[in-house]
C-alpha cells in the first residue's frame, strides 16, 4: 500500500503568533479526528523547531520548504540537511515551482538535494510540473518525464521508493485554476509508468505521487479518488484549519 498524504505548504505566510495558533488548531484537529492519510506541514524554516515541539508525538509530519545543495559553510540564508536532521524534521520539499521561478532551482540541483536528503534519512518531496506554455504546446508529458528522470533516476530502487513526488502544473499553482481529475490522473500514470520502465512496476507502485495546484475542500475528494493520485500538496488552502481539515477528509 502506498502512503496517502495531505501536505500543507505554508510558503512565506504567518507571523509567529499566527503560526503557533494554526499549529495548535491542527494538533487539536488531529487529536479529535482520525484521518485516513498522513498529514504533513511545511512551515517557514523559522518555525520548524516550534512545529517539532507542538507535534511532539509526530501527530503531523514536519517538513522544510527547501534545503541547500551544500552540506555546510558560507552559504548565507540557507539551511542544511544536517540542521534538519538535528531537529528531527521529517523531510523537505525540493524543486517547488516558486524556487524554480525565483531562485534558479533546476532538476540538476534537485537531484543533488534529493540525494542529500535521503542520505540523512529525510523524505524528499520532489515537485515538478509543466508551465502553461508547455501544456499549450502539448509538451507536458515529455517535460514531466524529463524532470523526473533528471532529478530522480540516478537513485537506486530502494532510494526512489522513499521519495514522494508532487506533480504541480505551474499554471494551477495559486491561480484558482485546477487540473481536472482526469488531467492530473493521466500525468500521474505517466510518471508512474516512467518509473516502472526504469525500476520495474513493483517499485513504481510504491512511490506516492501527490497532486498540487489549487486543491480546495470542494475538489479534493474527486482528485484523491483517482487511482494514481496518492494525496495532495496544498498551498493557499493549508493556511486555515477549516479548509485544510476538509481536504484531509477528502480521503
Ligand atoms: C503549492 O504551493 O504547492 C500549491 C499547490 O499552491 P496552491 O494550492 O495555493 O495552488
């Protein structure tokens, strides 16, 4: 059975009081509701230690939004896998489209980051997805396949099973525009079959692939019901417990 996951990416939102409030609300929610999936959050790195304190019994997985390609040293503003390991974080997002767009992230740097994370026992949530122009040009299948190959196919079979992939079409992130469940399913199936070609079906069947891009309480259930969609990476709707909890209940 593949892991089913709903993960919230808080991006650069919330001051410390608001962050603590939302974490406390999420803790209360998970204490009084049994969910059919794992619940993870990726708050700003400033709040990761607080998250580890609030979710001291691992009620919710705690993830960074990015890591450095370097192990340590003179890289102002960055955080390392060692730092995450030292606070017992669960993993990190890698290659989010906003990191690609504004910070020069690419699949080669993602490949390095995925390996660094795995070496420290952290779960890499590798994000990929095509732009609107690429979709309009009918290149989405090729783009996503190449992204997956470049970032992940140097891994061993045992390693790739530990990676979580988040397919996030760039045109659907924060735009209110969602891929239809069918559009998402066909890309998820395509990613899985690329993994199967390289590593075999058994390995491919173990890799969880999340969908991200304007998932909301009213579309989560239908998206999550697709056979190759194992959950969601949620941006805007992860910032309020009312919305996020309804998405969790989509499972
Ligand atoms: C995201 O940032 O990963 C995301 C999917 O954002 P949103 O849900 O707001 O589209």
